[in-house]
C-alpha cells in the first residue's frame, strides 16, 4: 500500500470514528465501529445499512459475513446472496466457496447451492481447477463438479 492510500484510510478512520478500516477490495473497505462491522465506499460512507458481527473483504463480487453465529455471503449492497445459512463460509475463489454445515464441509456456488452432493471432513479452496479434500483418513483432489481426481 502506498503512502497516499495509507493517508486516505487514516483520514477516513479519524473522520468517521471507525475503530478499524481495511484496504479497499472491489471498491469497498471493511470497517468496524464498536461491535458493528460493515463495508464503506471510498468517501467513508457506509455502502449499506445492515450491520454484521463480522465481515470479510469482497472476492468475486461477494463478501463473507457472520450475524448471530450464522455465516453467509452478501452482495455489494449488503443484501444476502442466498437464503441458506452455514456454520462457516470462506471467500469465493474460482467461482466456489468452502462451507461447513454441522461436521461436514463442501463447496457452494454463488447462489448458495452445493456444487456437488458429496460431503467431506475437510475441503480446501480451488486452485487451478482442483481442491484438496479429506474423507476419513483419505486425502485426494476433486474438480469443481465433485469428480475425484486420483
């Protein structure tokens, strides 16, 4: 980050009384004020009215958030991208995000629907079309449709 970006973030933090201001990602920055988290525009104004317990940076037009122990993704306007709620969600990479529901993990599409039927004990992010997964004691890779790659 260059000095002018750092100066801009410091000015926003001081002007609006934010406790924390992140770098900008996809035109919005994460802020925390007290116990409330949300995103702001470059002018320091909130991007939407909703407040969350935790918010992440935007990736592939969606940001992961937590509200009342439920995790999901939001769009730039602060609205949920889908109805489903999870025990944990990660950021979208290569069009899919890791999620956890109960003790099982899998990947979802941006509409919140599972990318495949199988459930795993652990899943990693997709990188160059493959994700590492664990089922029981066995580790292997899968494609975005869930097809196993040996």
